[in-house]
C-alpha cells in the first residue's frame, strides 16, 4: 500500500482542511474551492469579492511546505502554503500572515521563536457537555490524578511520535481540565504544532471513548481554557535578544519595547486572542485570563507575564488567548504588536504589583464582547497594517456574522428563566 500524506491547512477560524494524497503526489498542488476560506461555523459562505459566490467559487491551490512534513500515526502530515490558481499568494492564508510578520522582524535582525501552553477539558459526554470524572484529582496531578482513563498520557505519547515536541502534561486546578506544553521553537513551527496538537488530541480522545474541548469557557462553574504564548527573539548569532545582563532585571531594551507594544495594542489583540462570543465569559477579572492591560514580574494575574527564568529562558508569556484562537493568526498579531512597540521604541509601563483584580494599576482592559473587540481591531490602524487588508476584512466580517447568529439565538437559559413565569 502506497504511503499516504495528509496535506492540511488552517482556515481563518483555525479549523483544519486538506486532502489525503499518495506520497508520490506530494509535490503536486491540491485544489479546493476558495470559498472554504470564507466559510463560517454555520457552513454558510460570507459573500465577499474575489473569494465567494460572486467570483464563481474559484480554485485555490495548496502547496506542501516540505519543511513542515512529519510522521502522523500510520502516515505523514504536512502543512500547505495557499495560492490562487494562477500562482499568486492567497491573502487569507493565516500561515503566510505569520510568516510575513516574522519576515518583518528579520529586517530588524531578529528571528521570532515561540512556545504554547494548551489547556483543555476532558469530557465523558457531549450531549450534555459533561466533565470527565477524576476522583483522584489534584492540582498538577499526573496519572490517575489527572486522567483515570490514561488518554492524556496517550495524547502526549502520540504528540511526541508526531514530532509536535510536547514537554509534558498535567492536570489544572479544576478536575478534568489538563494542560500540555509544547517546546519553544521557530514561531511558525510552534504555531503549526499547536494547530496539529488540537487535531491529534481530539482524534485520540474519541478513539478511546471520551472527548475533549478547547473552547474558551465550556462550564459556568469552572475556569476557562487558556492558550498561553511564550515568545522571545533570537539575534543574528542565535542568542536570545531579550537578555541584557547589565540591566538590573536582566532584560533588554528590545524586550521592554516588545512588552510595551503588547500593552499598547491590548484591546485590538482580543479580536484574535478571544475570537468567540464565549471567549468573553472567560475574559473577566478573577479568571487569570489577561483582562487588564498590564504586565508583571512572574505575576499570573497580569496579561503579560515575565517568568522568573533568565539567561536562555528569558521570555514573555502572553495570557489573554483561549483555546479557540487560531494559533497562526494569534502569534502573528502578538509578534506584530511587539514589533510595533520596538519600531516606535515605546516606553515600558510600570509593572503590576500584587493582585491586579483588586488593585489594578491601569483602567484599560479587554473589550467585554466580541463585537467590541472587532471594533477595536478595526480602529487600530497600526496593528492592521501588518496584515493584508483582505484578511482583516474577511476575518472581521466572518466574526460579525457569528455574533449576529448568537444575538438571534434563543438559549436554554432564556427558556428556563422566562417560560415558567411568563
């Protein structure tokens, strides 16, 4: 039997698409109707010039990025670059959006690296959504203390075999919620690994008779699922450019400007970091979720955390995003915000001390809804300038259609609350 390759790509929502092809076809483009890139979660197409029905469902080509090829259980998997049928680069390619921002960093002499911490809930059922029982749960538990079914261990083992470079996994504060950390690497490869990890984890969980979800806040009596992004820059020699041993705190001016850029674009970043209506039930004070426009020294109540490690481990951890974010667009936006700070040499604000929720050192915070976050992105001309206008336009309008569906929906809560008395 010929070896098979899954050639995949993420859409703007971070969902996987692709084709399985024989290995001898790896150099040939795979073809799709370009409308897959303007499709919402309701499977309806956003009507937009060049990409939708008015354009006649034109062709799109996916060309395998050979450097992304890796083992994938009984086959291989690789990520693709997307093009129009005539060879032009497709503006709606979120991997290209990240590569473009990384290229801008390279013009300043830096190479962006990143690593992801991925939280998710293990489920024993989906209708209704039910947490997996963990009788022996403990914070930072492993084995039965994290997952009595052993599924988490199988996910990590498979992620290692698939070269997703997991560093480890453990339980979180809430029973059935777990976290897996992926190794620090080239930012595009890191986003690829996070994207593929979500696919692989769900595949293995379902094979073992359970399920899982990365959604922002699936349960009202529990915290949400974060997608924390650790970032730094390497200089031309490969050394960590965030290090300055002459600085009292050991961090460089580049790192200070980078953090200042993240703070400056805080509100607009929510459009990529918190991309669903459900996201804003996690993105509130008291959730350790990146609500305030602040940073702190090893302070998990801050949005931007500078962990205590120095030397090669010097980095920035951004804590706003949730598990529904597109890893490629999210990383592109964070690196763009940091670049904005470096290019303008923005001064570093004072760090948050102690509990930001009870004594915040700023009155700026994330928007309270996806609608407001999209408005903030539209208003942030500088952040948008790092992206192709078509990508921003399609992304914002896809999300506005999603909000409109939510606003028109009648929820179980409304039925329970009102039908019995009115």
